[in-house]
C-alpha cells in the first residue's frame, strides 16, 4: 500500500510549524511530532532524514518504510493533524517490524492512535 500524494507534507512551513508548536515523543529509531489542525481536509504526513543516517540508498529505503507504515495505519489516526517523523541515526539497523513497533509506540504515547 502506498501513501497518497495529497497526504504528503510538501512545504517547509508545515514541517517547521509542526516541530515548533506540536508535541513530540522520541523512540529508539525515530522521533514523532504531531500538531492537530481542524482546517485540514485530512492528515498530512512528512519524513525528515539527514545525511548522518547513511547513503542515499539507505535513506530512501527508510523513507519508503515509514511511508508504508503511515499508509498502513493512517485510518487509525484520530483527528485531522500534521505528522512529522524524524528518522534517527540508528534506524538502518532496525527491521521493518522494529520501525513499525517504535512508530506505533510513539503514536500511542502522543494519543493519535488508541492503544
């Protein structure tokens, strides 16, 4: 399953507003930030990954994994909100299941997914 294009964050202002004004929780492999916004037609999600994480192949693999996790769990998210996932440097050692478990744990801690 693929995350639809209209669910992706594309503007720098959306990313920075979510990181500054929203809540954030950090896990072993990622940091999840969220900001509720009732003016949105639907959720908007974005992924931030730096060059510290690895080469382009590794970064794109991790980005695709996070997009797959988002697409899988998007219908469970409560309310309309911005969601930013920042991938940490130890994420390349994680399997897909470990990344998904960490993402779900942080989403539950933030209250965007019911436990």
